[in-house]
C-alpha cells in the first residue's frame, strides 16, 4: 500500500514540475532587419540565401544571435542584446 502511495506522489510531483515549467514563446516586441519589421519573432529566422550584411535593431525582450550559415548553424558573428542596434554579416538569426 505504501509503495502505491509513494508512486502516486512521485507522479504528481513530476506532473506539477512539468506544469510549472515555462513554455517557449515568441519574443515580445519587434526585430528590424534591413528595414523589415518582424513582430514577436521566435526560433531561427532565415534571412536571404547566404551571408549578407544585416542592419539589425533589437526591440525585443530577448537576445538574438547572428549565424554565418543557414538554419542558425555555423559561426556566431554577433550577439545583440535587447535595445541594441548593430550591423553584422550573416544568413540566419536565432531569437532567445
């Protein structure tokens, strides 16, 4: 009987932890890339077909990273914190 109670308590504890964990969501605010405004950006954004010069204004609540390769792979050419504006080369941008 005690084992059954402990098993139920263990399952409830795990379920409670999962329920409390924050879900991934879009950034609040906008990201401006070469004068194009992206509202509530999230995940990996592909910008162009290859590494190009990007003028980036980060008006979100998340840090963004600029990658040389597509799919947010390759070297990071810049990390831009909320409120920062910077020019960097890259072909994809990771939000958060």
